[in-house]
């Protein structure tokens, strides 16, 4: 009798986790593809400029006991206006050095939305979402198969 109760609990846990991981993975894949399409359109509309890193903003994470760095950079738009922008991507160790010349991409109508023209600076969010989705979908599917395989003998015994 106790064994039957454990099987029911295991089935319930597998049922819950398999569907949560499968659904979460699909959501992450769609989000990653959406972010990638958005970034592709943004890149097609953007123009490039030369800039330079003027500062590395140090961000301390007390919980993880770590420090990461976000570059602050300046560039001139096509009209000659100078902009200073903080990157929203932090790395440890720093990806850039102060004074380093960098290529910058921005939208003509909104130069303050500038991004550094590097893989991780542009593609971090779509990459992470798709990577996690690729992990969660098969894991959820395998848990779903396991749950069904365990549930079949339990139903056959009744």
C-alpha cells in the first residue's frame, strides 16, 4: 500500500515537472526567437559609428561575492553630436579596456539606444533564451515519457 502511495506521489511530481519544463522551454524558445527577430530588425535599421570606451562601471554582487564590469562608451552620430551610453551587458573579467576603440551601432532617430557591436553585446538575451529552451524542451519531454511509462503499470494494476 505504501509503495502505491509513493508511485502516486512520483507520478504527480513527474506530471507537474514534465509539463512545467516543457511549457517553460517552449516559452523560452519563442522568446529567444522573438528577441532574435527584434535584434535582426534593429541591426538592419542601425548605422555604425566609431567610439571609445571611457569608463568601466563596476557592479558588485554581494550575494555571489563577485564583481562584473559594464563599459561606458562615447561616440559621435552622423550629425556630429556626442553621446555617452552605458552598456547593459556586464562581464567578468571586463570585455573592454578604457580607451579602447569600439564599433558602435545605433538607430538614427534614437542614438541613445546605441549598442557596442559585439556578439555578446548584441545577442546575449536571444542566445540565453534559446539555449535554455533547447535544454528544457527535451528534458520536459523525457520527464513526460517517464511519467507516462510509470503511470501505465499503475493503471493496469487497478
